[in-house]
C-alpha cells in the first residue's frame, strides 16, 4: 500500500487512529501547527484520507493486545469521519474483544454531522474525552475559532450531557496554560455540573 501518512501510531501506551486532517476549529494552541507528528508517527499530515478498507488493512498489521486502548485522535477531528470511525472501532473489537476504545473530540460532532450522534456510540465506544478549553461561548470563539460560530460552546455542553448517557467514561478537559488560571475553576465546575470527569492536560 502506498504511504499516505501515519494512519495508526503509538503514543503513551495506546494505539492512536489518525483518520482525517479535517477539523471545524482552528485552535490557537493546536499542536499540529507546531510539529508534524507525535509519538511513534513520522507524519500525521495525510496526503489523502484512507478508505475504510485501507484502514482495516493497516489496523490488521498491529497486535491490538499489546495496547491499553485504541484512541481516535490525530491531526483532525475524528467525528468528521464518524461512520468510518465506528466501523473501525467495531472491527478492532472483533480482533480484540477486550480492547478499550476512546474518542478524543472537540464535542462538535452533532454540528458536523447535522444530527444527534451520541446514540451511535452506544456499545461501541468506551470513553470520550471532550476538549472544553473555555468557560463560555465568547472565550471559546476567541480561542478555538470554530466554523459554527458562537453556538459551538452550547453545542459542546449539550453533546456532553447526552453522550454521558450512552458512554460509560466521559471526561472534559482543558489545555493547561492556554487559558487564564482563574478560568480553570469555572471549567471544572462546568464538568462537575454535567456529572463528568475533568482533566487539565
């Protein structure tokens, strides 16, 4: 198969899936604007998106039993390819039934896919980590520049509220040092009010 970039790569004990470089945000702190790859990858910039068949073929080259989890997180928003993500997760679990599967997301899946996407994750995805990164709509707009505008922040809150009903492990996170220190507590309180975990990464 031609090399199109690293679709799968090792990072911190997990196997990461980089299915797309598309993202509706242009976050001020985005790591992809600083380096071309992370972990065991050579390049996370894809020359083109792999087909589902190519994804499965590439996944089959890895021994999934060697990893703590499969994480959908690369140089794009994973839910930009939600159907292929879910198909890949199902295939991975067919190869390794005990494998934990996590999505690292900006929480804008419903706006991207123009529907409620949370129910799709039931029984397939074990954990979701949602990037909050701001205490309110205006702050989020200024920091993350979502193409959906000011409504993006409320969409993230709604997504979190619904996804925790179908996914057993949900965390909201912020990137330490990217927002004023005094805003960390309000972000933590948002996560707590929604009944999900909170992490500063």
